[in-house]
C-alpha cells in the first residue's frame, strides 16, 4: 500500500467520520489522544509531557492524553501512517520524516538555513508564521499543534571522521529525505535510510558505519556503546513538529480544540530553553561516557557548507510550493539579521 493511497483512505475515513458527527450530534464528552514518537527523554518527549499538563489544566478529564515514546506504536513509517489514517491521534517527529507525505516539509531542513537555535525560535515562534504553519498541511489531513527546536545535526561514526576524505565509502543512516541523502552522496558517503529502532543492531554488526542524528538522541539511546565518534557537521538544525489528525481534531468540542491549540503553543514555549540546555547536557554526557566530538578543519568546513547550501537550493528550485515556505522563513531570518 502506498503512502498516497493511505492518505486517500485517511481522507475518506475522515470524511465518513465528519458526516457521522454531523448526523449524530456533538462529539463525545470524553476523548483519548494518543501522542506517539520514536524517541524518549528528549525535547520531543518533554513537549509531550508539557502538552499533557497543559491539557489537564485546561479541560481536565475531557481528554485523556496518552504518551507513547520510543516507537511503542511502531516504527516511524507506521506512526506516520497512523496519524494520516487517524489510528494515532498525534505524532511528534522531525520534519525530515514527513517529506514523503508532503514535500513542503523540506523547507525546514535546508542545509545552512538556520545559524543556531535562536534563529529557529525566531521563525517557529513568530506569531504570523506560527499561524501559517498550523494549517499548512490541512490538505493532507494534518494540523501542526507543536513546533519544537530539536538539535543540530551531527554525524555519529564508528571510526573518526576528522576530514572530508574520511567520508568516502561510509554507509551512513540518514532520514528518508533528499536534503540528508544528497549531501552525504556529495561527500562520497552512501546514505541508508533506516528506522531509528534498526540503527543500533546495524552499527553493532557493521551493517552501517554511522548515522546522522542530534546529540540528545545519541546519548538517550546510549549509542556510545556502539560508536564513540561524533563529527559536528553543522549541516542543519533539526526541527520537530507534532501533527494531529485533522478529522479527529474536528470531531472535538470547540473548548477542546481551543485547548489543544493553546496547550501546544504553551508547551513549545516552555520546552525551547529546556531543549537548548538539553543539547548542552547531551554533549557533556557524551564525553563523560567516553565519546569524542570531532570537527573538520575550518577551511574544509567552509567548503563543505558552501557545497551543502548550493546543493540544497538546487534540490528545491523546481518545487514552487517548497520555495514559497522557504522564502517565508528566509524573510523572517533576514529581517532578524538586519537588526
């Protein structure tokens, strides 16, 4: 079954649910909201916990929020399908994992787009952009209820990667996104999309040589037991979103809908400083566990980033809808940098 057919089925199921709601009256007084993610003890998990607290404060037991971290509801592709179909009410994930659902998610992953966490915050917490982002993917039956700064993208590897030549031939786990896969190809590595749950055994067996990820994930899952080297690529700043099935959302009472939107925005504001500090904690935990953090020579880093930026632009140039989202982001960043 293709993802497009799943999307169509999700829309059809949602349409039936909407008709049933109109014929049958108001939504039920109580509802269950499952929040899924592939990670644990990171900023995504923290957002979910804060969201649950905010919901309880706003609507009490009208909605039971259940949190399922660490791929308890399946691998990332299954959770993506679940939120499209409505079998999972909400899914928190880096935008890169949703590019096969809607190419516009690529706009957040362009190499070199954001300089640091503060620039990410300036965009995702900009009131006008946040309103725009919330309904950007409604045509796919998805509503954004959380926008979260995650972490910088690093390269984990079993062997040290301290210069550009060391990338040659490396088999690197990436997200299933051209904006991660193509940069690795540019460096001479072999990109290999894998579910997070499959990475550790593949590293241990030698099936892959490394992976692209954020440091909080590497420490939370103790990847230092399989590979001790990290190279700070500064490829991109990972952004996570929480997506809710729009048809489930539409079935809720007006009070609950308003609470979900308000709780999501409150949680993302609360967890931003927590997430920034968590990256610092994760870096310290990595070295304390015996891990090493390498950096490329300055000239090679600059050469690599220039190539990444040019490559990223070429990958979206013929996708007008992606360019539109990117241009909105860039306008906010340019205005901020010009102050």
